[in-house]
């Protein structure tokens, strides 16, 4: 059955989509994988291929496999714009779809549950199989085996993904791998990364607002631990400090939600009148608690969407078409859901695989018009800071040989002290106290700003950044904000400062390591800002030069000795 839409009325393709389409038709391979950053238009590309293959009678039917039930409906609606009718309600028990459909939309779980049903359908008619976010075919062995068994005889297979890399070593079915120095690496037939999409104006630039703060908790053994988020510590301690930070009983979440709401209000007042916000929570109970906190600190109600809610898809669709401000969800909105007006995010989950992070950030980058920006608030912890700084990096799925021991695990065991709580035994974890502080602003891999307490004028300066700016304008404004912060501190009379310090030295105890580190970071950022002002070099470049000269991690994770060494080095330049 040929699609009932003329070629002239089809949606206009972007440059990368046209190039990928030409490559697809030139090669005419059985398997083709397109890797494009979230928000770039993978669905439109795939449906244009489906339209062409149906029109030229290369295939007779189309099967789309998607990660979630909600996406089945979304695919069906999108396909209708191409004159392709797909059944989103097909069940395994149906065996066959109605004759007036061009095909069906399934989930990976549905295929894995009974692959033989879909194998028979594939053998009965020449099929194009579109594997949306194909990395999910490696989520479990049953899903991967099911997808292979069901579709290995398909006429054509088109694999789509925004993030082909995974955190395990399960091969992804129908993906080509090449030998590389670090193992077998996946090979894309068409690649369109975030960097290219940003240059083309296809996606929005993302401003990351990283918040640190103190976290205090009681372990199962009854020990009380108090650390500063973002400081160097073992993975075990990072995990528990992170967990405390996200606990609704502390003050970190209320303070960050209040700041995120101010950012959203700023965007809506500056031209993005329908801008929406999304809070990604770790679990359903926490999501409900966050809704209560948001109502308490801002007076605003949020739409809470839970995966076990039968009306979840309808509620997401209604939110997308409305002007409501806040949506709270667990994981079901982190991938594939198209809500272009989402412009502010709160990453309030401990999930930190590159795969999940990239898909989550992809909810905020869909561009509607030039100049729109997105802002994502997150805990200032090493795993997330690294992912934020490397957002533009293009990654492949790499399969390495398994070894009996993981070097990272061995290092973690060696570094763990006897009195440090194990993540496996944190059932008695009790959050005692948390608070938030704007630690740094990350934009295009560079860090800006000096730590600022929540609710202060310094924080407001970053929360009030206009929402309609180009990437260059955002960077210029961030540099200006930081110069103003540095200048403000430098103008304080030294004599007054010294006089104020005298009684403190007599009455106050010595600074803790956390306080010393914060003071050194402020001092380092002041010096970096001064050099940037004098030379015109970007802050990120100066920090990178210091790291190259002195070694060590980014300043947020640097030790006291490393910070002092960088300050000394910078003063010598």
C-alpha cells in the first residue's frame, strides 16, 4: 500500500537529513545506522526513508520498535504526516494488523516477550524495520535475542540512536562494529553530533547551573558524616553525599527548585513566554515529594507523571500543548518524548551513565527559533560535571574483552577507609542536613563564576541571564558576569578586610579543609578572571593551561595543594 501523501507535501528535510537520505539510497544496504543528537529529527529522517521504500515498493510494510508505550503513539502520529498509517495498539495476541495499516509500532519489551510472532509477520511481507534508540536492544539479553530472532530476515533495517554508547558490553543487534585500539567500536553510517547541530542552530545551547553545598548524614553504624558536595572523595562517599543532597527532607532541593523557578520566570519574561520546566526524580515517592516542595517554595503546582499511570501519555501530551510551567517525572520522560518548550531542567537523580545523561539533556535542546537557550540545574558532583563538560563529545559503543577484575573497583577498594560506609549497606542512611550553593556555571565545556550562596545578588545575576541569546552572546555575558564578581571583590578595601579579620582570628577556630578549599577556589577564579580581562583569553582556556602545567582534575575536584600550586603558577605568568 503506497502512502496517501504527495512528495510535495512532505515535511522539509534539514541538511543532515537530506545528506543521510542520499547516503542511504546510494548504498542501499540492508542495515543502516543513523546517529543524530537528541532533537535533531531522527524520526522525520526515518519516516522519509519509509515513505520512499513504500512508494517504490521495495517494502510492503513498516515495523517500528520504540523504547516506551508513550512513544508508540508519538510515532503513529508522526507517521500520519507522511501518509503512513501505523497501528500503535497492536498486541502480540493479534498476530496480524488490520489491512488498512501500513504497519505497526511495538516496544522492545513487546518483541522480547514473543519474538516468533514478529518473525512470522516479517517473513510474511517484505518489511522495513525501524529500531528507534536501538541501544535499548542491548538492555537485556532477552531483548537483544528477541530483536535478532524477530527481524534477522527483514528486507531492510534502519537503526536510530542519539547515544549509541552503553555502560555494559552487550552487543547491539544489527550494528556494525570495527576493531579499534580500545576494543570493537560501533560504526555509524550517518552521524550528526551535538556540536554540528549547535552550529546549525538545530538545537539550543545548554547552560549548566552546578550547585554544591554541605551534606550531613548518619550512617547505618551511627556515625555522622559531613562533607561538601563536589570535593574530592571516594565513590562511596560521593554516592552517599549525592543521596543526601537529593533527599526531600534537606534544604538543598528546596533551594535549587526555588532557583530553577526563578530561572524559568526569567526566560518566560524575556521572550520564551511558554517555557516549561522538567524535574527528573529518582523514584515515584521522591517525585511526589518534590511536587509538594515546589508548591511550598514557589506557590506553583506541577504535573506529576508516573510510569504506572495509565493516563501518563495523555498527560504528557496535554502538558506539551499547554503553557503550564512544571512537569515532574521519573525516567519515562528522559528519552524520546518531544516537548520542545522545555527550557529549564532540574537533574535530581543519581543516574549518571553517559547514555541516560545525554538522553535526559536531550529533552531541553529542541530548538524552535534562533536565540533560545536551555538551563539545567544539577548537583556539583564529579560524574555529572564531567558529563556536562563533555556534552559535545561524540561517542561510540565500545565492546571490550571482559576481565576477572575491574581496575577501577580495585582502586576503590584500596582507597576505602574502614570507617567509610559501603553503598551496599546504606539501608540505614539518614539525611540530617543539606544546603545549596551555586558552585559554577558550565557552558560549552568551560566553567564560569565564583561560588555564590543561594538567594544572593551574585546568584541572581546568573539566574537572570536573558533566554534569547546566541552561543557567542551567552559566553560573552558569562565572562562579563564573572569579571563583575571579581571586580566587586577586588574593590573591597583591604584595610577594612584585615581589620574585620583580626577579632575573628582570636575567637574563631582554624578553617576546615572545606573552607580553605572554597577560599582558594575563589582566589583562583579571581586571578583567572583578571588574566582573562587582561589578555582576552577565555576562562576555560586559562584553566586548561593551568591543569596542563600543574596536572590534576578541574578546580571543582582539585585538592588544596593543587589549588595552591595553580595560584602560584598563575601569579608567575
